[in-house]
C-alpha cells in the first residue's frame, strides 16, 4: 500500500508511549482459533442468544490499539469497543487511577454519603462541554440511561410530553430509547408496545438529500411544527454525527438553525454525544465542529476509559428543575469510574490527544481517498477525526442512485477480521464501514489496516 503511504499527510504517530502489547497485527491460527471455538461452545449453553457478537474471538489482553485473543492472535482494533476505549486500551494513567481508588473505597452511593470524585467529573464536564453558561451534571451508568435521564429532565423542566429525534438515529435498547431509534430491527422487534410521544423528524443527510443546512433545517422544523406541535415538544435529541446510522455529518448550519428554533419555542435541544464525544473527533465534543451550543449534552462510552459511566450535563436551570431525590441511582457516578474519568480528561490534555484525533482523521481520509479512486463501490467518505466512515454502493451507482451495498460491507468486514483487523459496520441499510479507533492508533497501523481493506476490496 505504498500509494496510501504516499497519500497520507506528513504527521507523527501517536504520542510516545510504552506498550505492554506490541502494536502490530499478527494472526497465528484460523479465525476463530481453537480456544475461542471452545469458549464459544460454552457460551452458547449459558448466554442468551439475544446477546450476539460480531466476531466470536475471545479476548485475553488489550493495550493501545491492539486486542489479543485467547489463541494469541493480535488484531488492529478499529472499533474501540464501539467508541469506549477512546484514549487506548488499558491506558496506564487510567488503570493507575482506578487501582488507587479501589484501594480507598469502591462504593458508598453518592446519594447517601458523597465523595469528591463525582464532583470533579462534574467540574470537568462543565468546563469542557460547549457553552459558557453555568452548568450542572448528573452521573449515571450507561449511554441509554443518559438518554432516558436527558428526556426525563427536559420533560420536568418544560412540563411538556413529546420527544423528537431524527431519522437514522440510534439511542439505545431500553423501553424508551428503542422507540427513539430509527431502525426497529433488531432493537425493538417483538419488544412492544413502544413508548408513546416519540416522533421521528427528517434529518440532514447531504450525500442522499443534497440539501444545504438551511433547507434541511427548514424541512425538520416543518415536521416538528406540523406533526408534533412546538407547544407540546419537550426536547429534540440529536447526535451531532450519527453513530449507528452511519456517521452522517449534517450540512453546515443545520444544527445551529435547529437550536435557534428550539430556543425560540422553549424546546430543550439535547446533544447525544455518547459516541462522538470525549476527544474522538479532534474536539472534546463533536458539537463544536458545527458551532452548536446545545442545552444538554449526553456523555458515556469514552468518558471513563472503559469503566461504566455516563452523564447528563447542561444548563444549570434545566438540571435544577428536578426535585431532590428525583435523579440518581445505586451505581451512578461510581467512585472508581469517576477516578478513571478524571484520568481520561487529564490524559487528553497531557498527551495532546485532540491533535491525535485530527491526525488519525487526516491519515485515514487520505488512505481511504486512494481506495475510493481505485474502487467505485466507495460512494462517500465522511466524518471527523477518529470517527470516519465509508458508505458502499453498488458498482457504478455512486453518482446516480447510490444504491446500498450491504453485501460488500459484510464481505469486507469478514475478510478484515480473518486477517487481523476489527471493523465495525453501520448504516440504516447496512452499507457503511465505520472507523472508530482509539487515539493510540499509529499511522503505521492505519496503513497496515488499509492494506487489508484494499485486499478485501480486490477480493470482491
């Protein structure tokens, strides 16, 4: 892949770090190997078939941008646990902070006997989320729980009932959030009845709709006014860059126009930054790329380096509308997770990881552009920082119908896995390959991974 190397911008690799696993791809058995096959047989007898895995290789050790399975195979991880280990697997400062905290105390419950670690995370979120107004936070456990609490808080603040989301959105698997998802299967199939008062408005999808930001916003707003009614709408929940939907990047001006309409109509606009936040895109939060200052920001995934933690952060008056005791939970803001989250914020600053996100985005985009010139199944390359995707189309349709090519996505991801590269698939029609690596990913690993993808496309 010398052509990809030549196309990549001159840049450094990830910040100098001592790794406990060599940062290289290595396949020593068939995929899956014999030990993984044995574990998978055990799994089938005791784990619900509703819990599936993209690849039945069982992991023994991780570090940096590499995961090692029980058979000794080393994979370049371009998924980071779906955006969780953003600053790298088992990052040393996060591990140290968590270990130290476990030696002091593991749990007391913040709503019974509080502790400083929770407060420090809330301070850091107030500092780094968009907007210079007074902010407060509530800490919970997971992304879906953050969405649930964001909606709950917005309803309490506004006294309204309706919730609006955008087409192609994904927000979780709980009773409320599966009603907020655009795609029912598999997330909601057979699990009804779904929560009521959830409305799906048209989104901005420039590759397919061709609309500029103003026109796309006008279309969304028309739906909200005519179908929902502004006076009944509590909140509009938006991923600034959609995740499961296929990393759709909205047209310029779209998100600020929606925020302006929400502000004028007393609607709380919520940024679901669960996948796009915490430095992944070269900014702390992807909203910053679009000049958008939301009322509430939802964090999870990458916030604690792999420990379960999530947050709702936003305007103090909105967070304070809830009555005492109305927010919280047994494990919300666990002290070990909070200690890890503080270490994540500190690592982003100390290691200039926002610049690493920009580096990864530039290197990935340059290499993928080479592949796009070579293979006409790549319809579009899009994203920001270490959140890049390619939408695959049927051969020759990239400038016409842009017909989705899910079969190519499946074949390429399977080929890549067999050759030591873990890829995530996405998109409403299964036609998107998403690159969601950790910020520890080096340029050398990017080039190696793209060489495998090149081979996979050639094999088609």
